[in-house]
C-alpha cells in the first residue's frame, strides 16, 4: 500500500550509490567481470548481487577465503580509482533541504575504506549532509530496516516522518519496512519494478518536489 507523503518532513535519508552518486554503471562493469571469473555458472550474477553488501555477496556466492580476499583486494583498488559523479540535481536538492531546516543523512552499506576513496574525490560530501552512516554503524544489512531506523534515531526524528531515497531493491525494501515514505530513483532498475516497492518514483532530483517546506 502506498503511503501519503508526510505533511511535515522530519528528515531526508539518502542511500549513496545510485542515489547521491552516479556509480552504478561502474559497479556493473566490475561485478560483471567478477561474476565471469569467479561464478561463471551464474550468467546474471551482476543483476543478482545488485544492492547487496560485500559480506552478503560472499555469504551467498563466493565462499572460498582466498577468492574473497582477492575480490576484496580488487574492489578496494577499483574504488580508489573510480569516478564519483553526482546524480543530476542532488547537490542543489541537498542545499534546498538545508535552507529549509530539514536534516539529512547518507545511509549506505559502503564501508569506511570505500568512503575514504569517495571523500578524496568529493571532499565536499563530508559537509553536504548532517550525518553519514556506513556499514560499520549497523549489525544488519539491507533489506533489514535497521540502518534507516538508526539514522532516524541519530537525527532524533520519527522515522514515520522521514523520506528515504533509494534505488536498489534491497534498499527500497529496507526503507519501506522502516515505516518511512520511500522515493525510488529509476537509476539502477526499471520504473515498473521499483514502483512496486516505493511510494513515488523519480528519475533524478531536478524536479523531485516543488517545495520541501514544512507546512
């Protein structure tokens, strides 16, 4: 059942990849190569692991400690050399929220080493949002709602009055099950798929809302 957008938005909570940063095509290339090498028996490997944490990928698909170590090494190197462009309109949108007094947080399954690579490329990201929560802040990964519940707690707001922005299926389920109003970005999956797991679908942040003012 679709939720009504909160009359008073208490906070806006953003996933990172595919929501703030336009990185999904790069990860598709990386995980496509990893699947071809380590799980050639799974032709749609890249699609299956989308939105999962590294730990989830290892638990489900790559069990050898040696192979896990090699994939981790390659991923760290890849992320250190990645490009981190922004999703269209997200910087202006985050600034608009701040000007209207609405707190914001990034809620990502990325770990601290990945975020250090991001900050080297985008140092302004550290201050663009009020809080940045990473994989180290949670004991349960998406699709568990724990990460968004903890983000709301960190910002001292009611999750039912928060808006969550997500793109992956696990992330959308996480936001939905937290009780937040969920906006799905059609950056990683087709609109007809994500609309089943969210309250609203947008392509980017250019025209996300006419206004975020509290009423």
